């Protein structure tokens, strides 16, 4: 019997279609399935494995639990000249963004800046796919999303904040957009899960166990422990900011403000998300993309060889010519799930 190779290559379109079949078979509408499949496939393609196909079991167990509505239709409201709000109606955040994106871009073009507030949404994915497309249209974009209580505030005694990531994207004249996506915790929750699955210990300073003692054991962090914010009080302050922007401002839940106790298997936080989109051509610095390129050149001259997003772009280029890299066992399991 021939063993499945450790890593195989799959065309992007084939992987996306496979994922869409899985989502729809397990309870989403065709529209939601297409959006989520595209998001997961992009993450896998670009090497963001903690948010690629690794996430599929979590999506499916959440759908099976009844915690999220995989067929929810977002309701978009024109709240103000520079403000769009979306009630995701207990659905996923990406379809809510898709429903409001055209209005958000139009307002940003018209006013120079616009805000999108999403509430009652579930975000279980990487953030950079949300913002990179704006930069490819010449816009600057930021987004903030809170999650579930798994991070201890600096000096605190119990988990209160989520990993609370921030993503940013900006155009540049000489290359792909500058894009970063970072958790305000010392490590992304998905990376802790992967370390636990692979039997690896974490570096010091990433988390605590159930007694509050520092630990390098990912299982101790996941089972009664908590993560720490990056940079001590600085990361903790940024995490607080994300709670205010993604939850308090949007009308979504705080990371500590919901419970899925009655939905065994649920993994997706039911919170909120905020976008700020800026049209740099409306300001005095109308040559923004060229100025960004100037900054990149200065950073290279200062000795920084790699810009935010470069690793993803390299992985993407490789995937375009060779196919998306995926573990052979994972691919076999995905095909089983697709039926």
C-alpha cells in the first residue's frame, strides 16, 4: 500500500472548491460556504497554517453545536456619512464584510475615511485577508477583532481579554502592499493549539497554567490556563483598545461577555469587528504609495531585509506555480468531510 506523502500540492481552485463543499455539507448556505472557503484557502496558500485548513474541524464542530448560524444573512445599515454598521445576525464575520464592503469603499472615497462596525459576528480566521484587498485598491485599512477570554491583563489574575488581533494594510508604489496581522497576545491561540498537537513546548513568557504560574506547556495553557499579552503592559493596553473598538463601539460582546457552555463543541467567538478605511488621495500627501516606497527603501538601507507580508507573498508565488502545500493526511480527511 502506497503511503500518502507528508506534503502534497493542490491547485488553489481545487482546494477552494473542496472547502466550499465541506462548509455547505455541514450547514452553511452556498454564499457563506464560498466566502469561508476562499478565506481558509488563502490562509493555507500563503503559509498561515494556524488559520488554514487546520481551522476546519473547529468551524464544523461549531456549526454542529448550533452556536453559529451558517446561513445568516447580514443586515447592513447606513448609519452616517462615514459610518456603516452590520448586524451579522449570529453569522460569520466575513460574509458581513462582503455585504458592506461596497458601501464602505464608496464612503471612504467620498469622505476620505469611513468606518465599518460589525456586531453579533463570529471571526475564526486570519485578519490580513480582510484588509489586503483594500490596499490593492489604493486604500489604507485597519481592522480590529476581539475573541474569547483567554488572555490575562498585565498584572491581572484571570483571563479577560481575547487574543485581540490587529491588521493593517497600505499600498506601495513598487511592490505588493505592506500588510501585517498580529495578535496582542504573546502568541496566537491557534499556534498554541498546533504546538499542543505536535507535542512541542513554547518559549518562556507566553502563558500561565491554571494556578497562574508561568508555563511552557501548551496543554496547560489550553486547559485552565491563559495566555499573556505581548510586551507586558504595552500589549495589554492595545488589547484593551481592541475590546473598546471591536466590542464597545460596535455593540458586540466583550471577550468575557458570552458563554458557549450550552453548545458543546463551539469554538468561534461571538463578538464584533471594526474597520477603518482611508483614501490617502484625499489628504495633502497625495503621493502616499510613493512615500510608502520611500520608507521601505529606508528600512532596507537600515538593515531590515524583510517587510511585513513578504513571507506570505513568497509562499503565494510558490503556490501559484506548484499548488497549495497541504499535509497529505489533512487532504485525505478534507475529502472525507466533503463526501
